[in-house]
C-alpha cells in the first residue's frame, strides 16, 4: 500500500509538470522536448513544494500533501491559461515514438538508461539480511541515506546534519528530500532511494541527447557528442596492458582499479555514468535540471525562441539547493552566450571568435608554464590565484556591461531587458534566498572558496595529464574549436569560461570536486570534438561527389548512361559504409575504458551493513525517539544515522571535512567520553547524548569497554552479544 501510494504521489507531480509544459511551451515545439521539460518540472515541483510547505508545517505528511496541492494549482493554472488562449494538445504514442523510427541512433539513449536503472538497483541491494553496495556507491551512499532517513524520521525543517547535530544542512539536500518524501509515504527505503534516480537518469540521458543534437545541428554529430560524453574514457587502458601486474583481470577484482579511475597513475577523469551520476545524487538531479535548461537556453539564444528565457530563469532559480555547482555552471554558460549575443549584435562576432582562438593557443602554452612556476615556488594553492580568477571574471563582466551600454545607446536595450534581463531577474529572485539561507553561510566558513591551480594535475605535466585523462577527445576538441566558424565557436565558448574559473578557484575543500564544473565544460568540448571527428572522416573517407542529394538527382536525369549513374551510386554507398564502419570502430575504441568500467560496476558487490547492524536498526526504529542523539564512532557506514535516521554526535570526517564543517569539538568529545565516561560526565549534557553504542567498531576506534558504562548505572536497552546500546540516565543528558 505504501509503495503504491508513493508511486501515485510521484506520478501526481509528474502529471502536473507535464500539464504545465504542454500548456506553456510553444505549439510548434515537438513532443520530445515537452516531455522532457514536463518531467523535469514535475521533479522540481516534488523537490521544492513540500520543502516550501515544510517551513511552517515541518517535513511531514501535511507538507507532502500541501506540496501536491501547490503542484496541482500550478498545473491547473497553466492548463486554464492555455485553454483560454485556444491551445490544443496534440499528443499520441505515435508522435512520442516517431523520433525512434527516424533516428535509429536514438535507441542508444533508452538502452543506456535501462542499464543505469539496473546499476542503481544493484547498488543498494538487500540480500540474506545484509545490505550491499557497488564499488562506486560504497563511499557516498551512507551519507545520502542519512539525509533521506533523518529528514523523513525527524521532520525538522530547515534540516540539520544528523552527522553533526546543531549544524544546518547546507548541502544541496533537495536531491535527497525527494526520496524522503517517498519514504514518508510508506515505501521501502530501497525503492525510495532508487525510484527518483531512475526518473532523473532518464531526464539526464534524454536531456543530454536533445541538447547535443541541437548544439551540433546534425543527428550523427549529436550522437557522436553524446557517446563521447556518457562513454568518456581516456588512455587509462595503457596501464592494464602488463599481464604481470594482473592485466585486465584486476579491473574486475580489485577496488578502484579501473581505466577511468586509477588514482595511483593520476587517472582521475572518471566515467560520467559510473562515478558521477550513480553515487553523486546531487550531480544526477542537478544535471537533470541543467541539461533541460541548457536546451531551452540554446533555443532562446540561437533560434530566437525568446519565451524560453523565462523558463530557463525558472529552472536556474530552482537549482542552488538541488546542485549548487550546476547553478554556477549555468550562470557561466549564460554569461558566455550573452557575450556571444552582444558581439553578434555589434557585428564583432568574427573578432570575438578570433580572440577566443588566440586565447586557446596562448592558454596551451601558458598553463604548463604556470604550473611549473607554481610548483617551483610551492604556490599551487594561493590567495592570489583566487584574486586572479576574480580579476578575470571582473574584466569579463565589465566587457559585458560596456557592450550592453553600447547596444542601449543604439536603442536595443528594451530587447535585452525582455530576454536576458528577464532571465537574470527570475533566476536571482528564486536563487538568492537559497544562497543567503544556506550556501553563503557554509562558503563563508573559510575553507570552501580558495585559490588552487590545475584541478588534480599533481606532479604530471599539465598537457599530458589532460591528454591521458580525456584521451583522443582532447585533441579532437582542440581541432574542433580552432576550425569552428563564428556561429559554432559562439556555441562552444562556455567551455573556455568554465575551464578558466575551475582551474584557478575551488568551491569545496576537496580538489577533486571541481570536476562538477569541468564536466559541464566537457559537454561543450564533446560537441567540438564531434565536429572535428566528422570533418576528419569526410577527408579520410570522402563520399563520392554524386552521393549528395541534388548532385545524385542531377546525375540520374542527365545524359549520362544509367549504368554510369548506377555505378556512381554504388561507389557512394560503399564510401558511406566504409566511413560508418571506421567511425564506429573508432568510437568503440574510445569508449572501451568506459565499457570496462561499467562492467566492473555491474559485478562489484561490497557489504555495507551486516545482519547485526540491521537488527540494531530495527530496535532503534521501534524504541528510540526520532530526535535522539546516539554516541558512536566515526565510521562512514553508520547504521544509526544511515538507516535509522537518528542523530549521532560526530559522523565520518570524510563527509564533514569536505563539507567545510568544524567537527573537531564533537570528535574530541566522542573520544574522551568513550575512554573516560566517568571523568567526562558534563559532555553528555553538553552534546545532548541520549544513547551510547559500544560495538566492535567503537572498541577498535577507542580504548573502551562496556564495564565503563555499566559502572555509571546506564541500563543496557539492547545487547546482542556484539553490540550494546546504553540509555543515558542520571540527568546527564539534560
């Protein structure tokens, strides 16, 4: 019953989103983009509307029902508005599936989505009384589960870290609250975790296809760019060619020994599907919104669909607490495309493209030299790098303002205000309250925003690092950017802005996390690489001149003999077949590292929680108050926080440190209490500890024994011979 109700609950939001999209998007827009926009809107409704209601009602059933009513009001209002304007809804299964008959390569999208759904389901499996994860999800899953279960069980809003009670949860938690809503409805934790990810996966894969197809302008090039992005892999396979080191077999037997994630060789450009979308829920849900917003923005900027500026602004405004990095990336894309639009309006687009290409060439020489200089002086992390990034961004903004002023003097200011101005106003109105409530508070802690050069290049040569990580995509993209004409270069230029900022500034303590920006730049790079690859194939495997439409038609109607025309057609068909085969083989070789990584993820299986942990969780859920604080060690796979949704004094440092949180007082207190509870009685009250867990984890992490807590008179409320749960008494928790 709970599962059925939860599925209907999610379907209601999706229906409201689809109703809004089909009502508001232009009549001439095809069914595919409307379905995508409607599904994304439904997910955004489900993330935001219960959260808005929770500010006054708490995150409980009442807030969920209020969220449904808000979504229904939005969908119904859009329907009424469209009906008043005489809008007709022309939708059928035939129209939905028609693109699959016209574009055979489109079948790659549902095929990858089905495989992704299978990976999601296998990554959180319950078997024989134990919980197993996959390789990619072993680290991150417990953190996301703690957000999901604590929000559902405790209902406090705005939520706090159950891993560090008393600290506001500033992580983009809406990527997890969508599962909390389903968990509240009564469905299982596993299905609550998986179902929204399945939906978001479809939005990402189909949204990526639509955007890349629009960007490249051709079906084949869009398919190539899509393949390069989602099946990305560099030159990591070269490290598995030695059979004495295990060869390819160690990919499937050892922990994180894959050709797209081999830290010991500094192969860090991980596969998008396996190491970004599968374990990192914020990235998954953020990209679902981002890719749809990019498609709408592309149509607005380059195809004159001015109404889409508003819809892009609405999606952008919803992004900060879904995925902050996607919000920042979208802002940079908007800035780059605004610059391109201003240059075109001033008839400076040719000069702008030339300047961009010059900057690329200069960057290829300057970045390796700068890395060597910084390494020599030990300045890879320095405030002046952040200052340089700020100066670069400031000059860019100044240039935009100057060009805007010039256009306003020409009388074009009203057009800018109705398009870009509307997007900026809408996005800021929705995003700024989120940023001030959550994001800026955490960034201002001092460890989140800093200057750092070169992502995770480390000791490698700068150019070699990116060549071995990106593989052939890197030189192909470089060729595509340098060969691009003004229009194509304007479309791809956001990659330059994102790359510049991401290589000089970081927005989290973990250097690696800047890839959440770099991968958005990679999306544009793959388009340039697809252009270059097709350009090369046309010259290496040229099609017979009479293979192209009108020429072939003219040849058939000319005085040439039918035999000659037939021979020309056969040669053209043969040339096309050879070109297709060569292209397919090349893409298969470039995708081989990704395919091996996907295979490894499918067969991987690691125990996350054992039988004893699940028995303890069952007792806690039935007998321990939802807002109770339990003292445990700092293991990342903490069943009390992840599965029971209860607060613990201090969670894993691998989570808290990279969120920029000061957890040292709680960490120190936990050690002092475990090793001398009698001498640290005051700490029980200071941290509000209601229960103390002593298990093999605590015994190995601290010098502690049960007798220390028995001596205080704490009753054993749970004891299975390995795990002992004490209830704190004697007024020490007051």
